[in-house]
C-alpha cells in the first residue's frame, strides 16, 4: 500500500521514537509512505480559537499539496492521507469536513490558497489516522503473522486520548467512548490488555504550560488508573499524550508527592518489539520514564488461559446518566 503521509512537527523532534519505530516496521506491514512535500505545521490545537479562517487555510495548504502530489503520481499513490499525530489528524479531517459542509468557508480558503497557486477540492482525499490504517487496511491477521517475539505477559493499558476518536466526522471508529482497535492490535501482538475505562479521557493537552496544577491532576488520574488496572505500561498513539504522561510524570510526582513509575510507549514501538526489532532501533530508551524494567515482564510462553481474567464488556448504559427535558 502506498499512501500520502503527513508527519507533522512533533515526529521530527519530541516524538522522534514514534517516527523511528514507524519507519522500522513499515516494510513488515507492506506500508509505503509518500511524505507530503513542503508540508507546514497544522497549527496544533490553539490556532483554531485565535483565527478560524487563517487556521483552516494553514491546514488547507497541506491538503492542497497532498492532493496535488497524489494527482501527479499517476495512480501510484492512493487518495488516503494518513497522519500519526492526533492533533494533525483532527485538524486535517476537520478542515476537509468543514470545507465540504460550508461553501463560504471553502471559497475563502481557496481564495487564500489561490495566492500561492494552490486549491483544494474537499473530499478528494480520505484523511485517516495511522492506527486506523494499520488495524483496518493492514489487518490484525497480517500483523499476527509477522509476530516473532510475542509480548506474552506484558500488561498494557491502551490509551487513545480525546482527539482521535471524537468527533470522528467519517465514522472511522467502532465506539467513541470505548474503542477497541488498539486493544485488538495489542492482543494480536500477544500482550495482555487491561481493562482501562479512562482510555479516551483528556491528558490535559497544553495545560501543562497554561495551568500546570490542572494538568498534573489529569495526568495523575490517567497514570493512577493504569497502575490500578495492573498495567506494566501505557500504549498511546499521540505525541502530545505521550509527552504529557511521560515527560511530565516526574513533575506530577513532585506536585502530589507521589511515586508513580508507569512508562508510556507508542503502539508502533510495541509492534516493532513483537516483530523482533531491537529496542534501540525503535527509540525505546529515549523516554523519560524508562520502559526497560516493564519490558522484563515479557515471557517466552503465553500465560495459561485459566489465569486470564475475562475482559468486561462495556455497554452504552455503563456511562453516566444524562439529563433529559420534559
């Protein structure tokens, strides 16, 4: 599969292990990534609240460049544009959707892009998150067939964060409160997925800069929940989530006078381990909360089925009761 790839800013620096591990496993899953040439920052989460049109135009430029690149590939590259960062994915998908739904916004964005000889026809690209592509295009069976060193005995809390699952304009995910895509992926790698109800709760985003005390409370809740569930580590799919839970876990411990030590790795790093790649090749060891000790829990044989607790199935009525009007 050859598809367009928008890496975003984080994967070049703070989330470099994410990119390194993705590049390490791409041949194993037959995934060819055609990086969008001359891409620019997506604006992250703040710019939309500062200047809506300028923010959409910034994202629209990436969509226009990607569409132009796809058309010049003579059909060699699919119309799928994938992003591994949740904020990047959300911004690309949101701009594409709102251009489809709002003709005036579409005209304004294309007028701005036209000054640089660019334009974008909304809907011409399918914007998808990397996890979606791995789980639904590559598929669990193909992934399971590539496993040479199963992650038996490793208890993992799957953390999706709040941005990639909602609002889901193109209905990519099976459940917006209790998604299962990464759960099934980790199980295909041989890991034991713990019951983690906080999997779609917010990590605080940039609150670590704006209001650290609030951010530390959100981080503590997620880390505490993973430890209470018996997880050896947390697996995530978002650079911001990984940064907050990993880099700020030390600051959170200082703030609450606690002693949490829960490593946070990307799902691509765990895929690489199961595929037989070395930790160094996957960027493991660059995290703030070292994962080496947690990874010693990987066993050579699968735990006895009788010792595995059946996973609780979440139902719609499990959520908090919602108020209703007469």
